[in-house]
């Protein structure tokens, strides 16, 4: 029996949404975070009630801030703060797609403000070619090596 080099479906299948690129364990953790929300507030409540941008912006940044400052695990859920932030972003984005989100963010800044600050950061780094290494958790208690 003769075999083909490729399955004919390959040429079509590779042009569709690539679910296989999503990290499965992160999806599983995010599912747990969304399960917690489903138990507390009702499954898919955000699709019916919608969400306010500020509420999810605040929640996501609280989780990221806690993680950034060294608290890996959310005490309420026992899940990673990063996972909780991902779940919050998923709910926010789903509500935006559904069209039932409420944009209560402040008046918008002019387009390009981030690029402007990125240029200033580059200018600062350009002026100080030999800059000090950061103090990090790994260097705690030791002074950075300024001889590099």
C-alpha cells in the first residue's frame, strides 16, 4: 500500500486558528480560576451582566503587583496571581467581544504617548552606557558588581 507524504487535510488545517499553540497547563490553571469565579458569582455571569473596565483593570494589576512584589500565590484561591490576572483579562476580553463591557476609563491620552516615553528611556540609557546592575531578589544583601 502506498502512503502520501502528507495528509490532504494538513494544507487546510494549518490555516485555521492554531489552538495547539496554547500552553495546556496554563489553560487548565485559568480554568480553575474561572471555576472559582463561577462558584462565587455564577458561571458566565459576565456575559449577561457585562463588566466595567475599571474593575478588571484594578483586579488584574492587584494580582500582577502582588506577584511582582514576591507573593506568588493568591491566598483566596491558592492559584498563582499570574493565573488570576490571566483569568481577569479573559473575562474582560470576552465581555468586550460580546459588546457588553462598560468603558469607564478616564479620558484618553493622545496616541503615541508610550512611544514618546520609550524614546526618552532609550535616550537615558544612551547617556549612561555603563549603568549599574539592578538590585534584585537574587542580589539581595550583595552590592551589584560595578566593574562589569
